[in-house]
C-alpha cells in the first residue's frame, strides 16, 4: 500500500504560477493608471524617464500581463517576465519618488 500524493501537490508550481499571474494583472494596471495620473514635470524633477515613456512602459507591460494567459507557464513566459519586471521597477523606484516630489518635503 503506497502513499498517494494529491494532485494539488504534484502541480503546486503550476498553481503558484497562476496565482502570481492573477496578482500581477491588477498590479500592472495600477502602475499604468498611476503613471497616467501624475504630472509630467514630476518625472523629470526626480531624474527619471519622461511621463510618456513611463506610460508606454507600464501600458505595454500591463497589456502583456493581461494577454499572456497562464502567466509564467504560457508561451509568452519571457515577455511576461519582462513586463512584470518593468512594472515592478516603476512601482518600486519611480512611483515613490514621483509621489514624494509632488507632495513636497515631509518632516
């Protein structure tokens, strides 16, 4: 009598990849909308690319995240990964600085 492993455990990497994909889509859309709503001079004030450049980067990134059904296990896996990295660079590096320069100095 052998031990049977539930199929969930056998396909855990697939389910985790799908979870990452499902979470990445709203994150990408948020980054794109955030970039659209910011002032154009805020991007150049913090020595980043221009607003149209970041809107294009996050917009294309969000689009690739949406159309790559299956996320990292799809046939668009490399494009999906590049899109996720671009969106995360905006959220981690650009967004905080753009937001800070528009709010002014804090004590």
